[in-house]
């Protein structure tokens, strides 16, 4: 059965090398089961039973190559995750000054919308650019519809003001109201190969660099810091840090930095 897909050492090296080259994500041996499960799902959909045949497919089919990268680089997230960074912004930034914010690994949009509803609730002026390497995650962000379990950490006052409850087939789902969606723009961006097109007052790049090796982290941080305005803030995940990297930032709180 495809669900019991066995990947040889050579095939694992080949596939993990493809993922690393495209996304910078390191899939070590501990990620074997993750890769096997996500590979099996793609193989079932394409009705392919041989791993070698699937490797041949992604070598020749650009659309399936994108689907493979998409499947192996998406991660679970939820609203108000690691919210201390946003709480810091609310106290540290001037709400009257228009803020340009970049969520540089936005996944399916929960992070960007979590920031947006809190800034709106506190009368901030802002725009958010939300980017990701995954087309399917970006599409979910653009739809702005989420299972109710993703919003369990959202305060009721914010939930009632900025979210709509789903009905019929969308029961047990919520959707961000248009007044929130208008502040967030979703676009594809590869942290390894694309060049920032603008500068920002705040950049979030959380819970993605933990999957990078040191060389890749340095490349990504250097690129993102070049897009950060002087005095701007840079946030990584709570389980991440910029220790050992050259960045020219000062620490202002755990996993939070400011550009000199």
C-alpha cells in the first residue's frame, strides 16, 4: 500500500535535498516519518505506487513539484500563538503612526490576522504583507476561513467584533470580516531566493528558522534585516534565537529584537 511507503536512504537523501534547495528546510533522519506520510498522500492522489516514479514525476512536472514542496513545508498554527510579541508592539509603538508589517512565514494566515485584529482593537493604523512559500497556505489565508479550534485563544470581545460564525456546511468554522481582511495582503515569497521589495517597521519570521541550518538562517536573517527600517522590530519564534548570527540587532525581549 502507498500508505506504507518505504523510502530508501538514497531516495530520502534525494527528496530531502530537493526540499532543502527549494525552501531551506532541513529534513534530517528524525523527519523520515513526516516525509513518508506526506509523500504517501501525494502518491495516492497521483495514483503512483513507486517512490522512484514519483521522484521522476516531480523532476518533469512543475505543478507536482510545487505540490510536493507545499506538502513538505506546511506546519500547524493557530490564532494568538506566542502573543507576547504582539502585546509588546501595542505598548511600544505609536498607534497614530502608520505601520508597515511583514509576516514573512505567514502559513495559512492566523499570525497575520491575529496581529491585525489586535491592532484594529487598539485603533492602530497599519498594513500587513503576509508571505509564504506554500500556494495552498496562501489560498487559505486569502479565504480567511478557519476551524473554530484555531480561535480558542482569541478573547471573546475580539471574536465577536472581527469574526463571523459559519453556517450550514461551514458550521464549526469562523471567517474574518472584510474590515479585517482589507488590511492583510497575501503573496508568495521564497525566503531563500526572493529579494525583499520594500522596507518595514516590523518583521515577524517565527517558527520557520528552527528548520534551517546555520548557513541558511544567516542568509534569511541578513535578507530580512535589510528590509527592516532603523528602529524597527524583528521577531522570531519563542523556541528560536539569533544567537551566533551576524545581524546588528539588539534584544528587547525573548525572541524579540530592534534594529539600531
